[in-house]
C-alpha cells in the first residue's frame, strides 16, 4: 500500500509541476460581504487546478503535496500574480470598487522562503495594485512559535503596506500567542464557530473573539462559512460586520466575479476609515 501511495504521489508531483508550467493552476474568487447591507468589501482568491483529465480540482487535492515538495513557492507566486493583476484591473474597470480588497492565502512553507518579501514587492509593483487593498491570509496552525524568521518576514511584508490576517482563527493552539507576537491586522473566524450558531454557548465564543479583536485594536473579524440566514442574524447581533460563505456566494470564475462587481455595490465605508486613502474595513463590530 505504501508503494502504491508513493507511486501515486510521484505521479501527482510530476503532473503538478507540468500543470504549473502549462498554466493549469487558476484562481476562483469568493466574495466577502457587508453582513448588514450585502455590499461587497472584498474577494478571496482560491487556487484551483484545471486538470486535463480529472477536471477542476480543489486545493485539498494538491496544496498539501505542493507544500511537501516545495512546489508551493511557484504555486503561491502564480496565485498572487493572477489575483493581484485581476483585482488591479477590476479597480480600474469599476471605480466604485477601487477599495474592494483582495485576500490571498499564504502557507507556512511560503513564509519559510527568504525571497518571499522581494517576490511580494515585485508583484505589488508589477500589478500596480494599491498595497492597502491586499490581504495575506496566514493559517495559524502553520505558524511555529519562536520562528523568528517567519515573523520577521511578516513584519517586512506589513511594511510594504499589505494587511496580514490569521486564517481559521480559533482552531489552532497558538491563537493568542500569534496575536501577541505577529504583526496581525485582523482575523478570520473559523467556520466551525459559525456553523454552530445560533446557540447560547457558541454566541459566547463569537462575542469573546469580537471583544478580543476590538481590545487589541484589530481592524476586523471576518466570519467564514456562513451558510444560513439565522447564522447571519446571530453574527450581526454579536456585532460582526463582515462575512463570507455559501449564503452569499460560492467561489466564482473570473468572468462571474467580474459580473458580480459590475452589478453589486461596494460597501461605502470601505476606504473611508482612518488614514484617509487607506482602505480599512473598520474595527470589529
Ligand atoms: P480557506 O482559506 O479557509 O478558504 C475557505 C474555504 O472554505 C474555501 O475552500 C471555500 O470554498 C470554502 N467555503 C467558503 N464558504 C463556505 C461555506 O459556506 N461552507 C463551506 N462548507 N465551505 C465554504 P477551498 O477553495 O476548497 O480552499 C480550501 C483551503 O485551501 C483554503 O481554506 C486555504 O487554506 C487553502 N488554499 C486555497 N487556495 C490557496 C492558495 O492559493 N495558497 C495556499 N497556500 N492555500 C490555499
Ligand atoms: Mg483563506
Ligand atoms: Mg479560512
């Protein structure tokens, strides 16, 4: 069985390497909404593999392998490159959305690459996007405590003007430590919390995360995995302002994301926050 597994993985690795060369790795965009008005505040870029035989593959089928083999570096560059270029084009095409933000996932292995900050700087300049519209989502369970080089790289990325969010906040063991030791702008509340709403105990957790974010001066908590209207209502009642999930929209192909931006207003308060031109999502709540 181990042999079969190894052969399969080797084949998949070869395929993934080719896929990167041939441009088979694409990006879909899931909208992020103002929970109260339904206006758009951002898009999250999600990697997809357009496999010639197996069709559209989700990240679970290839991100882990990409991390183990080091291919995550070129995959991550590819996703950033596409996402920043497309969002910069949307900012130009739809002036109402000039502050609408683009969130891109970054894995721990990518942070382990000493060249990551230079890559990011190059891609920001190359795309012409306003760095203040860019969010990098880092999964907390990949952050190793005491890894000074990763946090130093995060500091330097923050200096470029991008925002850093902790993804799937609440599920890792290092949540509070990460908030203390890393230059974190905001957090994305893991869908596990949202899925159990409304529920008195779960409301307590959700409110506690909101207070934590507020007390630490973070700009926002984004609720993830909203699937039902009663969850949206519970989050609004708990003072949440921003969320994403199937209730509002699935990840979209580029053309469909374009349609959505053309036909849906941008939240007026994005970009009007402290710092004037700096598009802030505003404080949690
Ligand atoms: P994530 O960053 O937490 O992204 C959210 C995931 O939840 C997406 O899955 C999205 O399709 C899914 N989702 C959104 N709304 C709902 C909902 O209401 N219900 C449910 N059940 N699911 C929802 P996806 O696209 O399969 O991505 C999975 C994970 O793969 C991402 O989780 C992220 O950690 C990773 N990933 C995706 N793209 C990239 C990338 O370009 N680079 C890296 N390093 N990781 C990536
Ligand atoms: Mg994410
Ligand atoms: Mg997440």
